[in-house]
C-alpha cells in the first residue's frame, strides 16, 4: 500500500547574478525497479544506497517486505516528524543499525539503551552547550592552522579526507579533556576504516539471510576494535592525570567511576564519542570541499568572505556567526551527502504513521538521503546550490526536511559543535588555499555506517593568489 500524502516542492528564486556554477555531484544512479533476493543482498553489501530505487524518490513513503518482515520506508518530513519526535515512544532503535555500531561501541551512547543511554546523554549534555563550545574555539583554530599547513605542504594532489580526520580528532580530544596529539590518531583512523569495511558486509549479509558469508566480524575488523578501545583506555587514564571538570571524560568518570565495570563503561563512552564526533564532522567537511572544488564561483565567494570576516586576531563566536555563506555551503553539502544516510526504528506498540497502521515488530526506515534529494521537496535537488539555505529561501521549509543530525530524543548532541567546527575549518582553508578536482579520481558516495567517498577524496591544492588576498582585505 502506498501513502497518499502530498508534499509540494519548495519554490525559491536565486539571488540576482550568478551565485554558483550549477555543479551536480556524481552519485549512485537509483535502480529503475525494486531489487529483490540475491540481487538486493549483493547491492546492500556493496553499497546500501543502491537499494533505493527511482520509485522511492518520488513518494512520501511505501511499504515493502524483505525476508518476511514488514518495512515502511519514509522520505517525507511530516512522517519523519511523526516517527522521530511526535510518536518517538512507539519506537526503539532497530537491531539492524545496532549491528553496525555495537561491535565497536558496545554500551557507549551510540548503542546504549534505556537508563544507560539516558545517563550518558544527560551527563554529556552540558559539554555541548554554547559556553562549552566557545571554550573549544582555540582547539578548532589550532586544528585549522594544521589543516592549512598539511594541505599546503602537499603542493599538488592529495586525499583530503585523512587531513580532515586528523583535524576533527584533535577537537574531539580537547572535548574529552585529553591533550591534542596524546592519542594515536592515525592508528584510530586506520582502524575505523578497517572496521567500517568489515562490519557493513557482516551486518547486511546477516539481514539478507547470508550469515554463512560473514558469521562474525572479520579479523581486520576485530583487530580494529581492539585498536580503538586501546586508545580509548589511554584517553581515560590521561584525563585522570589532568582532570578538567568542564570536559566530557571527567564528567562521565564521576558517573561511572564507582560502578562495577566502570572503566569499561567509560571506555565504551569514549569510543562512541570519538566515532560520532570525529567521523561525522570530518566526512561532512570532506564533502563540502568536494562541492566547492567543483564550483569555482562559490569558492571565490567563500575566499572573499573568509578574508573579510576572519581578519586578524583569534577565532571568536562572532566571527563564525558572520560566516554566513560558509554555513550555507556546509548545510548544502550535508543535504547532498548526509553522513547518516538512514535511521531505522523498530515499532514497539501499535501506531499509525501517515496512512499506515504499524504493529509491534514492524520496521521503519527513515531514508534521509532520499528525502534530502527528492524533487518533491527540493527544486533542482541534485544541484549544489548553497543559496537554497539563505533565510529568504528557507523560512517556509518544513524543519524535518533537512535532518543530517537526526531529530527527536536521539538527535545528535554535538550538532552545534559539528557545525561550528566545519564552518571554522572551511573558512581557514578557503582563506588561504584554492582547490580543484582531480579528474583522474572520480568520486561516489558509499554507505559504511556514514556516507563516505568511495575511494577517498583527491583534490588539487594551490596557494591562493596574493592579489585576491589584497582585494579581500580591501573590501
């Protein structure tokens, strides 16, 4: 049964003059029909977004069945609001998604349930308030300087994603209360990559009934878990030597310190916050660089804004708030490439979503990627156009049409920090450097827990001309 809800495209008119190049990023072409059986299983193990066919992009939602289980796939903001907020108590985290996260984070906040989840979220919340975020500005500025130097030193083509991962990792370390550089970021980054490659295959193979292909996490994935947990334990010990009660780890230690297995709980929490804070911001920023590298008009506008706003002196909240175009670029990149491309929930009580009566045990798939690329909701949805997030073009848009950080009780705690971090790092890059795509390195998104570039993101980096710097300062 198909829903009969109607959702009209949001109409907007770009500013006068050419504000962007009309870049359309390459992505996975949706299949022209619903995939079943072995064909669906292979597509899911290869790249789960290949399962979303053309029909779903044109609908608010639809019911499907796989292996005898009933699924409601939704790609509409009204229905998203029902599932994630208004009727959130009728759902729980789906075991499907937990299979991706639990082998790594165990009882950390990304996989915790019940009282354990509530305790971790309540304890961590003060570390993501505005005052606490402002205290991280020096760490973000330092990370930005290191990013610029790393990109400048390449003097040619390089994969920018590892550089972004290093930068955001330093900010997460500061958030935890650990000195930047004290943890082995490169080991964690390699381990995360190995884990994501293995766990995706294992979980999807099991969902489609092919347990014999991946009965458990492959060896590289298990070694990756050991590596990340070892660094998390080091973080716990380092934070104990220099306690700062405004930071996350000391706050969690106060809660878990006296519990049985308290150190294990601390370790799992650290792993979860590293995974969420580092991966999401780094991947989002990487996609933003991909978009502006292919849109020279937007990139030049960014360079001028960065030079005008940042000026001299330290990074401040006021400066970041004035980087309006940078924020629009980040949001548009997150629309096209949401790090969390889907959220899945299991129904726990009878509930009506749209025109569908769901029963306990049914599954709801919130197809964020599909919704944010639907022509029903976004004009010229495939085109990179930051102006769609200008206030005059977005004030009537449904607030659940753009959900890169989720919504409701399980919305990402670090949303404000991640946006600040991405905007600030992007501005420090665009002020100093010019980016262009490497034509020998095409890019496609692949879902491995987060939506990553399939083979990294190789860009050509050049020093920005001194003439442009002078013009920007004069303005």
